[in-house]
């Protein structure tokens, strides 16, 4: 039976107190940072936001580990995984499992964070309410057989807070409190809300190019804040595509990052979906059909679902 991680897992206003404590602490730190503004600390924050949010969450946790949209050498995968842990969104096994379950049950019973169960719930409530989600680690790892076989991913999933703590202490030692407030507290909070907006806003507001079973949308603002993850309707329609911004005007920094890795010879076997000009006349498109997607046989069924037929496509 599928793991039920929707709102029904919360009984009697139960709260995940440890998560709540750290979220309150980081938000307080982010607010304090505003009173100690400096351009150099801001630059550090932007740089680390890109490292953790783009190299880490978007390019690695999401497009590489969850959906296997491209391949990299193992050492690149591991470095990017460490970058992702610095977003404070948990280890790879937790993140990937939750996200695969989200694709399996998008906006229906069992989706860990659908706005159909409340806007606040889908944004932040789902990690603060109920039993802490890491109590479900054994069940969650069933959704990540590929990662559970990899000793590095098992190890970093347990110790995911270590890289951020280490970097935080280094920043404090070298730059002092002002850099710590901006490079860690403020930056982590912005990154968290950017990711959460993908769960909340891009299942609520925006345009829908593809008819999908869920409520996913393409949202420009969320795409900017999340390095391209906000082209979420494109993504739900074609989950394995490593490219989410399908038209030239759909800014997708994570995709540009993957292209840069390809140029360096560090990414190959890249799956992309190409828009069909008949279906999407206003987009730049090629007539090449979508590539056949191969997935490891251990992958949950949701990730190997076939591309929708042309009849299911609508014009943007
Ligand atoms: Zn979604
Ligand atoms: Zn996804």
C-alpha cells in the first residue's frame, strides 16, 4: 500500500517540534540579518543560494537524483549532493522519496503537500505538522532503492546537516556574525521559501500549457526564484526532461547549468522534451519527437509513465 503522507497523517494539531524550532530560529536570524545589511554579505548569500538552490536542489536532488534526467560522474553527483544539503531541505533519500511520492499522487490522496489540503499546508504546514517526516525513513527509502544501495547517499542522508554546520562555522570564523546571518540564515530562509513556492504557488497560480492530472502551473516569478523549477506544469507533463523551461523565454538557470556540465564533459545522456510546433505555435520548437526515455528498472512506476499523447496536449 502506498505511504499516506497527506494531511490525514496529522492528528489533533500535532506539531513537529524540532523542525518548528529550527524553522523559527532560521526565520529569526533572517529578520535580524536585515538590520545588519552589507553588500559583501549579500553577495555571499546570493552565491551560496545558487550553490545550494541551483547546483544542489534543482540540478541534483530534483533533475538528477529524483528523475534521472541526465547522468554525471559519481564524484560530481556527490559534490552536488553536498551542495544540496546546504539548503537545509534534508538528505537526498528523504527529499527524493517525498518528491517521487508527490509525482505519484499529485494533488490527490497521499500527496505530501497539495494545496487542495490548504495553501499554508502545501507551503510550510506539511513539514511543521504531525509526526516529523524523518520518522518515516524506512518507508520513504522504499521509494529510493537506487539511493539506498549507495553508501554515500545513505551516509549523507543521516548526516545532512553537517556540511551546512561546517560552512556556517567557517563563515563565522572568517567573516564574523554579519556574514553568518546573510550567508546562512537569510540565504537558507529565502531558499526554503523558493522551494516551497514550487509546492504551493505552482499548484495554484500560473498558466497551464499541458493538460495534466494535477493542478501544476508554469509561473514566471517562481521560476526566477527557484532557478527554473517554476515551469512546473511543463515538468509534471514531462517529469524526466532535464529541461523545464521549454520555450526560449522560459528562463531556466538549472538547465543552463546542466548545459555547462555537458560542455565540460561532465553530463551526458540528457533527456529533454521538445515542444511540437503544431501544438505550441508561438514557441520556438523543433519537429524532433521526444526521445525515448530509459529508466532503471528499480524506479517507481510513476517515473516511467509514458509521455502524454498529442491528443492530450493543448496550445499555450
Ligand atoms: Zn508538483
Ligand atoms: Zn519533479
